[in-house]
C-alpha cells in the first residue's frame, strides 16, 4: 500500500485453520509499535453483512459493516479490504497492517485480490503471508 508520502505500508496476511494459533500470532505482531490488525467477522454473513474490525495493541480503533457481494463472503472481504488498507496507508500513522483471515485453508484468493485490486489507487503492495499451524 502506498501512503500519503509515497511510503509503502507493509501488509502481512495471517492465515490457518487453528483460530487460537492465528489469534496468538496476530497478538504477537500487534506488539510491534505502529501495527494495526484488520479482521472480517463472518458470523453474520448469513444475514448479508460482514463486520470489519481494525485494532491495535490498545484495542479497537474502528469497526464497519460491509454487505455481501454476490452472496459471497470472500468477495465482500476483498471489496472492503483494499479500501480499508488504503485508508490506513493514507493516514500515515502505521508501520504494518496485519490481515487476519478466518478459518481458511489457503489465503491465495485473498492475496490475489490484494495484488490485483480493481478500481483502486493502490500502486505498490508489500505483501507477506504467514501460515499458522495449530
């Protein structure tokens, strides 16, 4: 992600089937000053919405709901994630954005969505994937 001053916002995607291990990994990364974590809660996806939470080591910074896109939670996440990361990059106050995926076997579809975002001003993306095993 390119920030307000042309700097890149590194993005780490944390994925894996074991939710407790993912959560511990994200908590460890949040100890690094300037790190924020984004998580999309799919609990209400059956009702047509996905809840986005942005937090740092001190707690929740922002929440928002996004509608399902084509009844697809993965699509909704991708459509919401890039603009959310752009806002964080433009704010210039963060050194690392951690994207915590839900109980997912592979982060590849989401990584591809981040590498090739549609209709966005993202020019560069510093993307790393962390696969967590329980």
